[in-house]
C-alpha cells in the first residue's frame, strides 16, 4: 500500500489523454477489501495492487520470500463499492491488466471472465447498473492460477509435448497461461461513463517511419517521414469525425500541424496518416551516437469544430532496423564472410550494440525499485556503463510506459520480447485468439517509443526449444509447425499489421530468415539449420559453466551478434547484509543456497541439490584462476570470497566481450554484445552486474571499461600459445593512435624498455598491434605482466569534435593464483576540495584494485577494478553519489584492496 502510493504519485506519464464531458473514475480511489473465505481472511486492499503486497502490509505474513505457496493455491476476491455513478449513463469497466484468471461481477451479476494478464479488458456494464438494486458493487474473483492451469492441462485433447521440452523452473504448466510467474496483481482500472456522442481513448498507436518503409528492411533515408496514428475508443466515433495532428517540440513550439489524411473510421477505431517534411525534424539517436531529440505528438479527434478527445505522446524521429539481409558483394569484398547480416542500423547507419539483458522488474510485491527514481538510477548506470542497448527479456511482464519514457530520454534502445520463453505453447484457437488480442494491445500501446528497437517472439525458442523437441521426437515436424502458427502466424501480423517502423524476429536467438516476401501469407520463411558451409547467419547465446575452458577463445561462438552469455557471481557483503541474518553470512549457508536459483529447483520445493552445483561452479572458478581467501575473520573471508567470484565473472565476460568486439573486423562482422544480465531483482547469487539496490559489481565497471569506443585487448590461444593484441573501434570514422607495450615484473620493475607503435583503425573495425607466442617470451609468466595502453584520436558519431581516447589492458598468465604477487603498497587518499579520491601503488604491481563503498551509500566511481604499476602518477577517481544516508561521511569509509589481499590471513 505504502509503496503503491509512492509509485502512483511519482509516475508522471509522458503521454496524456484528454477526455471531454466524460466521467472517468480511477478505481485506485475506491475502498477495496481483499478476502479469502477458505482462509477466513478479509483485509483492506488497493488498486493497482498485488495480493502478496496487500496481505503483507496488513500483517497476514511476515516473511515476503518464504512459505507463500498457500497464497498461490487460494482464490482471492477484491471487492469495492462504486460511488458517484450516474446509473442512466452508458458505463464501461476498463482494466489495463488483470492477473490472470478472474471472474468479474457487478451488483452480484456476472460480467465476464478473463484469462490473460497482458490484455486490456473493457466491458459495457450499463444494463447491469440500470437494474442494480442498492449501491453498485464491483467484485473480482482471482482464481488460483496454479490450480486452474493444472485443470487446463488435464482437459481431454489438450496438447502435450515430448519429455524435456517444457522448461520447468518453479511451477508446472506455465505454457497454458498468459501470465508471469508471480501471482494475482492488477494494474490501473477505471470506470468510464460516456454521455451521448462522447468517446474515451482506451489505447492508441503512433507509428513514425520513412515513406515506403517495410518492416525488417532498411528504408530510404532521404524519404519523407510518415506519421500514422490510430486510436481505439470506448463509445462510438461519429462518421463525420476527423483527426488533427500537432507536433510540438520540447520547448512547446509547434513545428508541424494539420489534418491526418486517408482517415479510416471503424466506429471504435479511427486512424489516418500524414507526410511530414523530413528536414523539419531533428533525429533521435541512442546514447553515444547523437542527441535524443524528442517531440510531442498531439492527436485530436474532431467532429465538426468540436473536440471529442485527444491523446498526446512523446516520441521521436528515427529509423531502427534489424538488418538480416544477405551479405552483399561489396560486403564480401570487405572481407565479410558470406551468409546473412544480423545487426542493427539506426537512421541508416550500422553501429555496435553494446549492452546487457534487462530483467523486467515486475516482481512488484516487495520491489520498491520499480519507481521513477529507482529506474532512472538504473538507466543512469546503463548510460554511465557505456551501454546503448538492453534486451528486455521475455520472462516477466511487458514494460510499463514510464520505463520506455526513461529509455527514450536517456537514449537506451530496448529490444522487447513477447512474454514467451523456454517452452512450446498450445495452438488451439482459443489460445491463439487470446495471444492475438494481447499482442495487438501491447504493440499498439508502446510502439511509439523511439527507444523500442525490436520485437522478438520470445526467449530461447528456435535455438533451444525447437532443437530439444527435434531431439526428443525426431522426424516429427509438428512442433515446428505449431511454433510457426504462433510466432509467425499470430505475432508477426500483430507487428506488420500495426506498424512499419519495427523489425520482428520470432525467437531472440535465431538464424534469421531464408526469405522475406511481403506477398506470402507468412512473409518470413525461417532459415533454421539450412546453412551453407562457411557461411555465418544469426546471433548467439552462450553459457559454459566449465570454468576450466573459460579463457579458451575457441570455445566461444562465432556469430554476427551475441545476445546472451554469462556466468553467475555473489553479490557484495553490503548487499547480503540487507537481506540475511549475520549467522548466515558464510558462503554455503542454507539461506544463500536457497537464494541461488542456478540451477533451478525444477518443480521441487527446496533446492539444495541443484543450487549446490551452481555454488560449486563459483568456487571452482575462483580456485582455478586466483589466490583464494583464507582469512581468520569469517565475515571478512566471506566478503573476500564474494568479491573473488565477481572478479572471475568480470574477467570471463571481458574475455568474451573483447572477442566479440574484435569480430567487427573479422569475417563474422560481429556487431553486438548483450551480456546476461544487467541487474538484480533481489539479493542473490546471479549473473547481474548491478546488485539489488543499484550497487555496481566488478562486472559493471569492467563492462564500462571494455564498452568504450576504442579499446586494446590481448588474445591468447591456450592451445598454441599464440598471443596477439588488437585495437578495436566502434566509431564511425577512421582513428589514429599510438600503443605502448611494456613488460613489468610483479615487483613493479620494467623488464625492458617499452615499445611504442602507431596504428590506424577503421570505422567499426579492428587492427592487430602484436603477434607473438608465449613460448617466445623471455619472461616467466608467473612473474611478468604485459601492460598495453593506447591513446587514439577520432570523432564520436554525429559530432565534429576530435576526441582523445585512452585505454589500458594487462596480459598475464592465466592463473593469478600462481603469480608472484607482492604487497603493492596501495595508498588511497580523499581530496576534500575536489571530492575525488586518488590511488597509487607504491611498491609492486596491483592486480584488480578495488575501491569499496561502505553500506548505506549508493554511489559509483568513474572507474574501478583496474591494475596499477608503481611509478605511474596517482590515479584520480571521481564518484557519483545516488543515495547517501551517511551525511557525506561515507568518503571516509571507502577502502582499497587488490588481489594481494586474498593472500593475507
Ligand atoms: C488448489 O489446489 C490445492 C491442492 O489441490 C487445494 O488444496 C486448494 O483448495 C485449491 N484451491 C482452490 C481455490 O480450489
Ligand atoms: C476460484 O476462482 C475461479 C476464477 O475466478 C473460479 O472459476 C472458481 O470457481 C473459484 N473457486 C472457488 C473455490 O472459489
Ligand atoms: C510546455 O507546456 C507545458 C504545459 O502547458 C508546461 O507545463 C511546460 O512548462 C512548458 N515547457 C516549456 C519548456 O516551456
Ligand atoms: C493516402 O492514400 C493515397 C492513396 O492510397 C496514397 O497515395 C497516399 O500516399 C496516402 N497518404 C498518406 C499520408 O499516407
Ligand atoms: C577493416 O579494415 C581492413 C583494413 O583496412 C579492411 O581491409 C577491411 O575491409 C575492413 N573491414 C570491414 C568490414 O570493412
Ligand atoms: C587456436 O589455435 C588452434 C590450433 O591452431 C586453432 O584451431 C584455433 O582456432 C585457435 N583459436 C582461436 C580462437 O583462434
Ligand atoms: C602508456 O602509459 C604510460 C604511463 O602512464 C605513458 O607514459 C604512455 O604515454 C602511455 N602510452 C600511450 C600510447 O598512451
Ligand atoms: C536510499 O537509501 C535508503 C536506505 O538504504 C532507502 O531506504 C531508500 O529507499 C533509498 N532511496 C532511493 C531513492 O534510492
């Protein structure tokens, strides 16, 4: 309740709907009770809400994360009186999300049943209200999803799949329901009363594209813009109605205005479009690639001179395409391997997608993160981390508009998915119709955001589900046909039928299409495994928990784009302390093991066995590559272990990211790295780079470093001993620079005079600056490191300014546990005047230097997790504070450590 009040007041939607002469009652203002006769519970409730939240705040249970399956197995009824209605006026109920199986009654009369959390529902209740005796009541019975899906699964003739196809994580039968895994919530709900000849806009589509543009294909960039709008209304649009558009810039200047043409009026839907001069409007770009120009689009429904309703949406002018076209002759001539493209183009320009996977933060109940402030903090970390794209993974819920709004203004592209993942789905007519409604609603609702860069049918379907089904049931084409019925037959038309501006892929990981022909009933014919020898096609998804081969580059996939890869690590001590008792602060305590969902429980109620495997993987990786802590103080030891698992995670991701990025200049022409995963939605061992409260793990700093436009990195072939180094650039023009290569002993002494060399690196390309073999290196790799640093000049996309880029990278023997680490003599200082820290190694090489922020402060440094050699000038570190409860005293609690500390008792 408290959280929701806060959320409600902090959400200022950037699109507004003006309704005239109508009465719209926001049901969050009604007095609700939530009850379960079976458990004899009846407590106050709220809207939007979640049954767990309402029960938790009313003290029905005390631990929000434990022993709550009984809530899931019960039915819950929300009930309220509807005050202030005029019973003579036509009246609708409008729900923007009911989770999931409900039975709705007004005045004790059945109105409707619903079964899809992701749809908008609206019901005309005028006649029921007319015959209502006494004060009208609204009652919504939310059925137990776990029980109802068990019943659906048991229906005669219901679909079944071969063993092992349906990914089982917590609850069985999830493929039968259109809901996320958490239970019984509801979004905004309204009662709308419409006097004669008025309408209420319940949903709207705004699509901005270049004239002639078709989905999935790069448009002509000189073509004028088309603005297409279409409004879904309650009530009935008069035949004589027209549409008017105003385009208003951020300073409230109207830049274009006029009537929409080719108006189609279908009573409850009215649409039209207009050509807008391409020169009048400034383009929207993702962060790092140009400015985020935004405009307000006001669409008004007019009848004669009378304004019936209007909607205003904030959007921008950009084209974004996932280009999967065949490799052209001119691309072949540039050394690109044959096959198909698989990369994004913004405003006609190919670019490198740098980012991660975003876990939809829809685990609402105890998740105060889902506020404007928290989401802005998170997106600030994305932008500060040099990330321009997030993949909004399928297994939560569709994002609310306010998160897209933040992404629009901060320039973060959001690859969005329909909520399907790691399963195959029923294809009976009822299910497909239900999904069709869902998809049309969601696409029309959020298509207008310039940050929206792709719709994907779902997570790990083509690469995982279809291959598991094919292996389990060889020769049976049924599974693939059913997959196509849903993902090409239902979802694709929801995109292509509503918008021209967005590309679609049926599965997030895919080899793309064999053919795209808009005259076919299914315009997209999938390639699947129809691959030619030596050709490269799709994007890649890579997990390997055998840490022994973590740095063996030959185990990484060669593809056009990496959309998922990762390894889990522990959060910091500070984060654990927020969630678990002091006696549980040791590596394999039961609480920690139960919070670790890798590997998932697979339907059982406790998860010691599968989780222990995942805990073991973190331990083994730490032991393989680093000195591991043996500290006397148990909490310090626990903290150092958590930190070491983070170093391995970051090290492993960096190795993959540098490999993928270098691929931009290799035959695979690799143009994307989205690691798994951006952020945590609770305190637990996960793949995240940002912990639950926003604290950066080692990974987020390392990703920030390696996602800079110009980087240097080494590449070691563990089989042959070949060692190379490359400079890689994601800029759009040629850069020139100098590299310095210097061998140091771990004692900090230079082993030879540094080598300087000049290089040129092309746009989205790479250049080799070192070729040797570790057998030819004169130094013992247990006591030598190669420092490589570059200074380059180039210009950022859409900027005339010449910029200087610097980057540094250390090559070392694979196992730092064997390295002759010495006390680096770190000296950390805080400068009151500048507010900056400085740090220096005074005695020896410092590996993985880490500045640690005390609990109670959310801040991040401009860099962290780097190496230092003595003799260099002290490193200046600035901090960005996002939330501080220490009144500024945290600066005195910052500590510095390096890998050397792992060797201390
Ligand atoms: C759901 O199923 C469980 C287990 O069979 C049962 O105890 C419970 O009463 C059912 N709930 C409802 C609302 O029918
Ligand atoms: C539980 O709710 C569902 C959906 O509203 C309904 O069909 C079912 O009859 C309810 N069961 C009980 C025991 O109330
Ligand atoms: C634009 O107009 C709105 C509404 O009239 C007002 O709140 C806002 O401050 C104006 N913005 C600017 C930049 O003038
Ligand atoms: C309106 O329709 C005509 C005929 O189909 C077409 O030529 C024109 O481009 C359309 N105008 C807009 C703005 O879509
Ligand atoms: C990368 O640069 C090299 C050297 O200039 C050039 O031969 C190659 O074609 C470039 N790669 C691409 C994909 O343009
Ligand atoms: C490492 O060398 C082996 C043997 O020459 C080769 O097969 C492999 O492709 C190389 N790995 C990489 C990533 O280049
Ligand atoms: C590399 O770092 C050293 C030490 O800070 C510096 O002297 C040198 O100029 C740097 N080289 C380049 C190319 O930036
Ligand atoms: C700031 O930190 C306090 C204490 O950890 C927390 O309760 C509060 O929610 C945080 N606020 C924001 C906006 O991060």
